[in-house]
């Protein structure tokens, strides 16, 4: 499979893929490539979970999972991951590259011992991977977002048992 961990020498090419993938998205601020760069420089970055999809020695897709916390009002925290962003060059979209990246990232996240992932995304796309509205666990985003678009998934059975609260993203998301 042409999926591997991103290397520092890939950074420019990866950011170009991310930028072109979101260029025509109406609900984008078109700065996702800058988010990727900021996350790489943050404590939330996990090199093994920054994945690229390569075809003919060219990066055509990228996915990033980064560390987050789900914080309960009482102060308890649960470590989890945020899926953001998933990017595929427009000319390569619809070929299963995003699906392959997501499936591989889930596999690696499980191997690394993580128990849950959250995503803000298309409510009709992410459920096929096991994502459900995060509100089912009383998990909330730190900002206003439609319930059906903010989702979570357990990577292990019971991975979100007893977990509830507000997601705390890396400050890199808000710079």
C-alpha cells in the first residue's frame, strides 16, 4: 500500500496537497495547510499519525491525527485523537485514497494504544468508519457546531465509557 508516515522532506509537498484539496471548499477558511504546519510544531503532533499517500513518487493525499483531551467539568481528562485534516488532490478524489488513509490511521492509532478519535466533518461520510455523533457520549466541541457534524468513535470496545465533557484541542488549532 502506498501509505507511509510523513517525513520532514515531505512537508512542502504535503502542504501543497492540503492547500489544493481545500481550495474550492465553501466551508473552509483555506488555511488548513497552515494548521498542519502549526500542529507539526506542537506537543499534539504524533509523527506516526501524519500519513501520506504516494503514487508514482508523488504525494497525492495526507491525513493527520493529533492529540486532544476530553475535559470533564470536574477537571478529569481523557486522552484521545482529533482527525484533521484529511486531504486528497482534487484530481485524485473519489478513488478511495481518503478512505485508505482513514482506515490506516485507525489501525495505527489502535496499535499505539489510543482509545478514541473525534472529527468535525461530513455527517454522511464519517459514519462508515464507525464515527457517531459525539453527543451520544455527552462529548462537546469547544465551539458551536452542528451536532451531526461533530463525531467520535471508540477504537476499542468501551473506549469512551464514562468519558464526557468538552474537547480541548491543541492551541495550534486556534492560532
